[in-house]
C-alpha cells in the first residue's frame, strides 16, 4: 500500500511542477488555458510569480514530504491546495459553473485526497 501511495504522491508532484515551470518560463502559453487576456506587465509578473511560484512551491513541498517521509510537508501542501480548492468552490457559488474548471478541480481534489492518505500512511508506519 505504501508503494501505491508513493506513486500517487509522485502523480501529484508532476502536474504542479510542470504547470508551474510553464507559467514561469512561458506565461503566454498559459493565458488561454486560464482564459486570461494579458493587460500589461503585471499579468506576466502574476503568472510567473504568484501562480508559477505557488504551483512549483506546492510541488516541491510534496516532494520534500516524499523524500523526508515527514507528514508536516504533506500537511502543508494539503493546506495550500485545500485553500485553492475552497477558492474555486467559492467562485463556482458566486460566479457560476464552467466546464473549463473540471480539470483544475479534479486535480486539486485528487491532490487533497492523496496528501491526506499519504500523511495518514506516515502515521501508521511510525507507530
């Protein structure tokens, strides 16, 4: 079971790092993905810094949990992605639903569930 969870953890890391790097290196390729029209330099800065940085930071946090087997890293990444998911849920309630949100919501739910069970698995292996 531990091997399966570790594989799922790796599957959480990959999209965060890839999308984060893409946002940092080439934000123009992600504008359409997010449905955003660049208005100025601050748009590029936000995509590289806030969005790209958050995605890479989340991926690296999960990676640290995997490498150190310390559940605090998993908890911190779970918290980060959970807050992002709550923001999406609020947006769905306030702004309405769009099918374009399905991949993002699905990925975030997947990461939250995997991080929960990855941290739980570390609880059972330390007893």
